[in-house]
C-alpha cells in the first residue's frame, strides 16, 4: 500500500473495506464536525455501515469510476479525500474532502487534493476536475480557490440532505490551467515511503 506524505506527521493513503472498524470509529469522532455538509456522516453509524460505504468505493475503483483516500495524522484517521465521480471517457471527475476540526488550518486538504489533481491530469489525461460545495461552506470554497479553480456558478436547490434542499456551488479547473507539482505521483509509483503493514484499528 502506498503512503503520500502531507506533513511530518500526516499522510494520505487508500481507505479500504478492511479498515471498516477504524472508519466507523473515525465517523463517530468527526460526525459533529462534518455532518452539516457530508452525507455519509449521517449514514455511517457502525462497522457494518462503514464497510458498506467503503465497499461502494472499492467497486468504483474496480470500475475506474471513483476512489477514496484517508488522511492520517500521528497514525490516527482524521479525514479524507475522494474522487466521488470519475469518468475517464469524458475526462471529467469530481473531488471531495472532509477533515476533523482539530486537523484543520494546516493545509493538509489542499496538499492532498493537489496530488489528486496532478494524478488525474498528468497520469490519467483527464480534462476537467470539479469541486461542488454548499455556498455556505466558505472553507470548502476557499480550498477550491487556493487550488486555482474557477467558480462557475450555483445550481439552485440542486441537492437534498436531511430533507433540506440546498444550493450547490460549482468550481472547476481544466488541464490547460493546471500547473503540475514536481515529482507528481502515478497510480503505481506514488510514494515517498512504502508501508507493507496494515495500520491497527483504533
């Protein structure tokens, strides 16, 4: 399994179904930090539902239609990133993120998503990376702006969460506008360090 360094004490790694117990515990810890904007925070409530959620991404990965990664800080799962959708034929994908409140303010998400966009454009030849957020989620919009994305507008009442119909702010960046990071990762050679042991669940 690969690990991509985000900071001295933080790394980005794939998040897989065998880590369901760890993910369920993580969901319990961060639920209050993220459930206003992140749908799975309301549905991942135990190990079984955590496994089911991670399995959906394992199936997406097998079909080349999506991916999910975790962010570990000092060995504890604190957040993650996803390609929620990934359409290689159209060259369009959507990136998404979440992070525990205590791990914010360090640029971990921006760095992680930069690696993901590098991979999408350089290794996979994608044309467009999208970023969708609630307009009230100013922290999410700020990340998109730092990544050089363009705000294209708002889909009015385009998303429902917990019975609440919400607007969706659409950001994107195109391959022609992206400045790749030096030594960007590829799918099979992504690492600054390798790990052959599973992290223990916590």
